[in-house]
């Protein structure tokens, strides 16, 4: 049994991808018999930098996890204090979740203090090395963080290549697919899910899920709905997630194309307890991203056995067996429309679902745990 500490987002921060992932990873370590704690942020982002309504959850804290609210992302004195505490605890492994250059100073400094105990191995799960929304000093900040790390875990080939572009030794990089998000409960019947969400029972429904940022290509999905191939189908798109960008351009685009009636807007934060209803209500999940590394949405869709349309960007094509579990298209509205038309007009839902049931076996939390503990570094 090893003592493992995860440094990253967790309750009382809202679920979303980061907190949900870290909490599920902690449970995966616990299932293997390890002693696990999570050190999370008491301040993750200053309010003026946070694009959503609130950073904090109103759900009950998970009773099975040891979560310590310790880190302030903008206070250097706090970084020293947190680092010294972790250095004294001497965990066998400190797992740091890295997703944004803004976090490099705090996470990098904590890591540099901890490593002075000459005992703790510091492993970074690197979601993004080159961010989707670029800013000055990104590379400098990321380079500082990477220098403090003993080994690196990637969940897509693109991030692996990005790491090597910073001069990281490939022998210190372990790779593993993003595991399934299997912590949102069991699937429910489509009719029950639609009733819960107040949706029509019989219509064809595709789901765009998650925080809405410009790089996620919601505009491409909206444009695809105006295609001649889809315009006359009883097809609607359910957009579920909070806007992290200006919403008006998307509403205006739908109005200008005459497809406003084909969109259902649930643009609030989706709590964990409701996630299953959105996926189970839908016939297909669409990720029309313009850039990507990997996506947790894919792994929720796999858990609920939903076919997907993903674009040929980042690591998304690695996850989908094209024409068997879903479609991999160019990030263009016409290509997305072609995929949707093929799926619904040829009735491929059941055949795709059979492939998905086999494909999902590739994505286990145990594989990630073993990659973290066993990879060289």
C-alpha cells in the first residue's frame, strides 16, 4: 500500500471535468488498496478570471474521500506553506493535475518544495500542454512547471507530442486513454430521461454537452442543422452546459439560419445528479470541436453507450471507431451534417451500440492507476 496525494480540483469546487476526474481517480487508487488524500484549492481562480457564475458546488461533499482545502492559486506564501506540509508528509507519489498555464506558478512551486524531501515521486497528469485559448507567457509558465516533474502522464498522442516539443524525455512519459466516467449512475430509459428534462418523447435528439467555449465548435453544430439533409428531419439539438463565452453570437446565428426552433438551450451548470438524464435522453452526442486534446464528454458517452460524432482534432479520433461506434469528421458543418444524416436515416443506433459495448472495455481506471505507478521516471 502506498501513500498517494492528488493535488488538483475537488469538492467544494464544482464537479465539471477536473473535480469529477480527480475524485474518481482517488477512488480508483483506494480500490487498489492505497491510502489517498486530495489537496484542493480554497481559491482556484480570482473571480474576475472565472467565466462562469460560481466556482463552488452546492452538492454534498463526498463522504468516502479525504479532501483537504488548502491551496490558493495566487498567494506565493500559501504555495510555500502547502509545499512544506506535503514535503513533511512524504507521500510515495504526488499526482498533480495540469491543465492551464495560469496554474503553473502555484503547482510548480509546490512541486519544487515537495521534491526536496528526496522521497516523493512527482507525477503530472497533463491534460493540455499547449492551451486551446493562447495567451502571452504560456510557454514560459508551462516550461517552469514541467521542470519540477519526475514523470508525465498523457491521455492523447497530441499531448505526448506537445510534451516532447518542450524537450521532455519520451522515456519519462506514460500514456493511457482517459478512463470512463462511470460515476454518474446507471442508465435510465430514454422516455424517463426525456420526461425528467421536459422534452418531447418522439423526436430525434443530439446532445452538445459541457461548458461552452468558442473552440468547442457549437457554431458548427448550429450550421449543420441548417443543412438540406437535416432541415426536414424531426431532429433537435440539446445544448447542455454553461456559457464560458458570449452567448449572443450563438443565438443570433441560429436565428439567422432559421434553426432556432431546432435548438433546446439548457445553459446552466449541470450537476452530477442530472448528467445521466441528458445522455440517456439523447440519441447521439456531438463534439464539433475546432481544437482538442482529449475529452471527458467522450467517456461519459461511452459509459451510457451513446454513439458520437467527433471532429478530427487532437486525440478525439483515437477514441472513436469511425463508422462503427460513431463518426470522425472534419471540423466543418457539412461533414457533421453528413454524419448525422447517415446515422438517423440509416438507423445505425443499435449496430453502433454493440461496438460501443466492446470499445468501452479499453478505458479503465485501473489502467490509469497502473500507468501512474509503473511508468518510468
